[in-house]
């Protein structure tokens, strides 16, 4: 199952860069995504009829940025694609290229997408 093109549409919707797995460019606001689970489901006549994937979409924003509007834009779009299993948000600290610690807000959307084969 490949829903990359559908997830990439978040770039048009939010105006933020979207990248699978890892974002390697400069910028304080961006989105990444990864497949956390993928499996066949619903069988008929000994054949898989549907595939299901759990996609984790990560929104990264500066700590003091009011991210609520972006959060709801992303949620509204992901609900079109499938079922949102949960949304979590927290501040995390990391070491940047210049070896200085930086803090960023990570908001994670877990969405379950089911597609007919």
C-alpha cells in the first residue's frame, strides 16, 4: 500500500514542506511521516480484499508558535483519508548541527488508512 502522494498533499494544504521519514532542510516548521504498520485485512474467497496502514504524521513547530490552526488543518485532511487514532503533542530537545541544544514542539497524528486492493 502506498499513500505517499496523499500524505504529500499536506504540503499544499498547510504550506509547509513535507518529507517521508526525515526532514533534512533548514526551517522551523515542517512535516514528516512514516509507516508504522501495514497489513492485509478482510479476506474473501481466500484472497485479501483490503490493506490497512497506520501512518504517523509529525508536525514540528517552534515552542512558542501557536500551532492549533495547523493542527486542525492536518486533522481535517487526515480524517478524509482515514480514521485518526490519536494526536499527541510535546516539547522535545535535540542537538542541532552546531552542537547547541534546541527545543521544538512535535505534534504526532496517528491515522489508520484502509484501501481496497
